[in-house]
């Protein structure tokens, strides 16, 4: 086994606990703010462990949504949280399980889901490594600067029947 393989294997160790970072915490808080009840498995602090949701959690969140929360708001908040690198890392751990909203253990993460999560996380790590290895000169971004916004134009509407 090469050193690369060993280091890759330790990333996914079943003993490892993935805790929320600032992005995951903000995403969890956003999701929680759309719900009527506290969801115990969402991280509330930076030291809280990230736990993958049970399959079918979207329908459960729909039932828990506050009045006035749109399905799109809920979907986007859920995607932001579950799409986070920390969440993907938690899915990718060896022997990882899914959790019910009350915190109890549900089914193991399927091999397909685990492998998919690992590919996502490793792809993000590789992108960060490339970015560190090839920083842009003067710290500037390679993307073009956005065009300045133009002031809104006043629109004149004419009532053709009255001429006003």
C-alpha cells in the first residue's frame, strides 16, 4: 500500500468524527430557521458532529416547515446543508450511518452513496490544492470583474385610451 493510499484511507476512518465548520453551521441554522420544531441532529455549535439524514428527510422537513416557508426555500436550504463538504465527508466515512431527526440511528449509508460523497469531497480537496499551488498574481481572481450595474430606467406607460 502506498503512502497516498494510506493517507486516503485515514480520511475515511470510521473512528473519525466530522464536526461542523462555519459554512455547515450557517447552513444548518438557515435550515433550522425554516422549521417549526428543533431538529436535534442539526449542528448548533462548531464542535457538533455532522450526522447524515435518513433517506426521505425532505418529506419530513416539508411537514415541519413554518407557515409561509416556500418549498423552494426549504429545498435550497436543505441542498446547501447536505451539499456542504463536511456533510459529504460524514457520508463518506467507513461504516457511516444515517440518522432520524430525533437523533436515533437509522440505516447504514449505502456503498453507492458513500462512494459518491467521497468523489465530491476529494474533488473539492483537489480543487483547493490546485488553487493553492497556482495562486493568481497579485491575489486577483481569474474570473472577470462583474460589469457595473446600471441605474434602473424610468418607464413611461401611456394609457392609449385616455392619452395619459
